[in-house]
């Protein structure tokens, strides 16, 4: 009786163990099958999401800048200047500044009047005709006298005229007397029979007719 009871108990335990083992096997297979499906299902989705993330967050490359325009050719380049400088074998002539030639004035030594033996002779009539009476003095009815010193060269030409005294002054007599000697030429003074340049005093009197 006790053996039969023990056999039944062992049989029941075997059935329970077998059942539990089958249940575990079924559960493991089910879980493994579901995990494979889950992996097969989620794997492409994860890949798609990864591609979308890359396209969304990676900025597009910047647009390419247009190539710079080539510079305009210059009319005179450094190479051209260098070629011209190399081709010239002889040095250029020195640049001489255009400086006007100095005016050489003739230095004339005029003898004073007391050292000459023959006085110069001047055309008095021609000088008188060249005299223009000063308008201011003429309107005022004023007469006057001008004392001059003439510088006459050895050819008889009058080179300079200087007013020594003008009476009355400021009436235009001195200027009128100087203008009367423009272009006048006479016979030069002499010293020991030789024509010389001399200073000669000459007076002009202005009278109203």
C-alpha cells in the first residue's frame, strides 16, 4: 500500500516536472520568436530614423563661391618696364635744365663833364619838338625848368637820363623832359681827340606861348 502511494506520488511529480519543463520550453521559444520578430520589425525603423536624423541635423554644404574675375590687363606692367630698361644699353644723356643765359650788360665808364675836352652835341630842335608840355601844368598856367644829367656813350646814343632837380616839383615836368630824349642821338664827347662816354648836364625850360 505504501509502495503504491509512493509510486503515485513520484508519477505525479514526474508529470508536474515534465509539464513545467514543457511550459518553460514553450515560454522560451515564444519569447525567442517574439524577440526575433521585434528585432526584425524595429531594426529597419531604427535605420530609417537614423537616416532622417542625419538629413535633418547635418547642415547642407555652403554654396560654392563663383571664381574671381581675372584682373583687367594694365597698359604698362612691371615686366614691360623692366624689358625696356634692360634693352637700353647706353645710359641716357644727362638732363640739362633749361636755365636762361644771364644777360650781360655792357659796363660803360662815363667820364665826368670836367674831364672831357669837347662837349657832346645834341639836336636841340629835335628835342624841343619831342617835348610834350605836362597837361596839369598847362591847365594851371605853370612854367618850369628841369635840370638833367645825360649818360651819352661813345657813339652819341643817350643811354640814360636822370633828373637832378625839377622846379616846380610834382607838375610833370621831369617825366616830360625824360620822354623827350627817347631815340635821340647826337655827337659824342671827346677826350684828347678820342670819342668817349660822358655824363653831360642838360637843362630844359617849359614856357607857355
